[in-house]
């Protein structure tokens, strides 16, 4: 990420890696998180129908409850 910032002529003033445990008891909870968290492309998910969801659920081995860790890198940059 530093190279990305450097290439655009910025210096990293501060940065932090934020982590937060996430747990999804079922597919619906996962889908709500993906759809409404603002971390993902919601425009693409706007086109997902109930039929699409049912098709995915029928093909996927049930991994629930699913536990993971969300990670977000926050960078404060400045133009030198």
C-alpha cells in the first residue's frame, strides 16, 4: 500500500490496522453483513435476487457458523 501512496506523490503520516472479529451464524447473516456493511460493492449486490441466493445456498457446503476477522487499514496521508 505504501508504494500505491508513494506513486501518487503522498507521504504516509500515520497508519493503523484495525481488526474486529466477525461471526455469522447462517448465510442470511453473512449476506446482510456483505450487503450493508459498506465494505463491498453494494451496487453489484443490488442485482442479486432471492433465486440467486437460493442457487448459491444449494451448491455450497454449509460452513456455518462462520468465524473470521475483519481487517481495515487506515492511512492518513499528506502531500509533501
